[in-house]
């Protein structure tokens, strides 16, 4: 066999092998849970269902909304989320909601880039009265999961209100052009020895965020903090989903897309 023919066969073999390798890698690359379309959807009214126990008079009871658009006097912020049973009730008794990867970003006026403010796999929080009256809260039903996240339950007149483990983050109020908070969540079985009733679960989750006077000030009937928005309440499913809050309109989101994963 000629040297030229051997060289040709070797090149052909290398090309085929390379194509197969690329295919295997691409096939195994996980798709992002979040997307720009999801982020835009999470700010479009109405909610997928109303959260249980939230008065209809509340501005966020039926739809997502943007809150304070200007940090003004505030020098700190935090992302937060809230888990509720749906208004029509939740028949599942052996289902929990697993929550992970809460993050917050701001879009800078100076460089037009998104900057990470908060990030934690685990969330912390408490069970608050569904209408948040009097800021009344108690210990939540929280279980640590093997991946560093937590799973929780909500109900009996209480939600689960949560935030990052990292605490509040400092901001320059004059450099904030937009805010973005996000988290991932899904339904999981509470007790594997009992019947899986996730198909009966009616849990809703929404993301939000607050501006605060500083890193340590305490809550004082909205004198020390102000929310910058509340996202759409969406049903939890057995698959991981992203839940988002963003303060920009759709056209600006497309021009300045935030980080997604």
C-alpha cells in the first residue's frame, strides 16, 4: 500500500474518531435550567395560581411586579424567595420542595455588565404567616439534602420565606441599573417508605428581593427596607426549574441578558 494511501486512511480515521468524540461530549453536556425566555415569562402576569392566604388587596397577590426602581438611600440588598401552597389547597402529605442555588446580580450603570452579589447552594429562612402580618414567623420544616441544598414543607397558614446563607450584600445605589434574583427548585418525596404523592402536590414558588439601609439594620415596618420586585408564582414539578425576578423590561433583558445556568 502506498504512503499516500496510508496517510489518507489515517486522516479519514482521525476525522471519524473526532466527530464521534464531539458527539459524545455534546450529548452529555447538560442543558441550562434557566433561559432568557423563562426570565421574561417570570415577570409576565398573571401568576400560575394564587398563593394560599395572601389577601387579594396585596399588589403581588395575582401577578408579578417590579417594586422600587431606585435604591435611593439604600446601601445593601438581599435576594429572597417564598414558597406557598396554592389557594385551592394542597392534598400531598408526602411531598417536600427541594431548593438550591439562590443568586443575585445587579446590572451596572458604569460598565453595562451584570455583577454577582450573592450566591449560595443552601438557603435559610423561616415559616411566616401567609399574609406576613406582624412579621410573625416560626421555625420551618427544613431538611438538609445530600447535595448541600435543603428541602422544606409549607402549609397550615404558613409559607416558607428564604434567602441566601451569605447575608446581605453591599451595593452602590448610584450604579444600579437593574436587579436579578434566581433560584432552582423541584418536588421530592418526603418519606421514601410511603406512597409518592407528588402528582397531588400544589406548591407555588416566587422569587423577589429587597433593598436595605445597610448590612445589619433590622426590619422596621418598611422603614429600613423596600422590595425591588416579586416574580411570578409558578407550580413546582418533579423536574428542576428556575424561578426569577428581574427589574428590566423584556427589550432590555434581551439586550443585556443576565447570567443563566
